[in-house]
């Protein structure tokens, strides 16, 4: 059981107008789906969801409180308005705590602002990775420290902390590159020698005469 709990209610509202009215009142339509179970349509207050989402992140397990019933879930998808960034719909995946689940977790590069080799340019090629594990072992992110990176050795999937965790199966080639460090591009030939001296105007030329 998670320390985080999100209160929800069953949703009878259907149809475009009814859903629109829910959102107008800061209530978000959602669905809970589980393996071999019928989808359950629910609704949640936006403020309550944002509070739990900030604490749980995109991959942590937390509990839904549905009229006294506790349902362990992860957030599978959050649909947003393409322009307003407004949350339109939420998909929750119900978990069996004794059954492995596949999900995607973000990759976090630790100390990316404290890289010792300077000047340098850090390029992140992977920002998330798919894994499989029991719900109790789901990490908030896959992490790797990049402070001591050099120009010749990229960080690969096998360098992530989850790669050495026996409770987690990484569903990606361990040799895939996560990030690289390179030297800044050298200025074009003659670029440094150029100065911003403005050309003399006709007026200034006549004054000089």
C-alpha cells in the first residue's frame, strides 16, 4: 500500500457536453484498466490529481481511493490540450502487486551542470527507457552520474543504475548510447579576427575631408 492516495469517484457522465461540463468544473474524466478486467470510468478533481502527480511523478505506484476501495495504480497516460496544456483525460493502470508490469521511466542525468571537463557540450540521446519489474520495485527514474564524463567514452544503457538492479529487467540493448560529451565547435577560420568596426558613412567621410 502506497503512502500516496488519490480520491476518485465513479463516473456516469458520458458524451461530449457532459465531459466538457466536468472539465469546466475542474473535474477530469479518467479510466482505470486492468489485465482481464472491464475498464472502469471514473472522475477526479484536478487539484487532487496535480498534488499526487507532483509527489509520485510519472512512474511511481500510488493508491486510488474509490468509495473506500484501495486500488494500486500507475499513471499510464495523461492527455493534454495541444495548445492550452490543459489536462483532458487520465489513464490509470491497475496493478497486481505480485505480477510484473512493463512501463517507461525517465532517464535522469545527475550532475549535468557540474561536469568537470570544460568547456564541453552534453548531448542526451535517450530520455526514457522501458523496463519490466514488480510494482514494488518500480523506480522513479533511471539515473547515471555524468560529472566525470570524457570526450571519448559515451554513457550507455549498461551504465544506468537500473541495469545492475536484479529486480529490474531493462528492455533495451545495454550498448545503446544514453548521452555523449563533446568539445564545443571551433569558430570558423578568421571569425575571431573580425571586429565590429562600422564602415564610415558618407557624412563622416566628408567631415574627415
